[in-house]
């Protein structure tokens, strides 16, 4: 869903500068997402016992991608990246071999991460709006 909105805005609404920024952010994020996909395919191919490690690795890869994108997105996104790093380590630490991880642990990690991202973006938008209003006065 998020990617569809990015593509829609890129095609319909964005000017040349916004399109360039979108390409830069995707260029910074894509290698970590690709790494997560490659690790997923390789782990699934090697052994089903490795599959419970994937959510932790995905969280770490996503955190790396967010941190790499930081020059082009809000500065506070570093806290979101840190959250994903910490949760990735926690998921790896609690993985118990071939036992599957709790769906709540996996879904909760990414769900809370998305809520944290939304809060950071909202807070940044509110600060930008209030700063623009002060400048206009």
C-alpha cells in the first residue's frame, strides 16, 4: 500500500525535485530490502530451521535501510532505525531453533515500528506547519 502511494505521487503530483528525492531515498533503501529478500530465499532453501531467524534479520535490514535514507528524510527517523535494530536483535535472541516465533512478536515489532514512523512523520509535519505559521506572522 505504501509503495502504491509513492508511485502514484511520483507519477501524478511530484515535481522534478520531489521525483529526484524519491529516487534517492529508494536508492538508499533498496539495497537493504534486497538483502532481506536474498537472505530469505537462501535461508528457506538451506533449512526450515533457519526460517525463525528471518523476522529479526528483516528488522535489522529495514533499520539499516532507514538509517541509510536519513539524509533525505526527517532527522528523527534515526530513532525509528534504532528501534528496528534493537527489535531485530531481540527477535534473533529469542528465536528458538525450529520453533516458530510468536505472531505477536513479529507483527508487533513491525506494527509498532510503523506506528513509531507515523508518529515521527506527524511530529515533523506539525513542527514544519507551526514554523511556517510563525514565519508568516
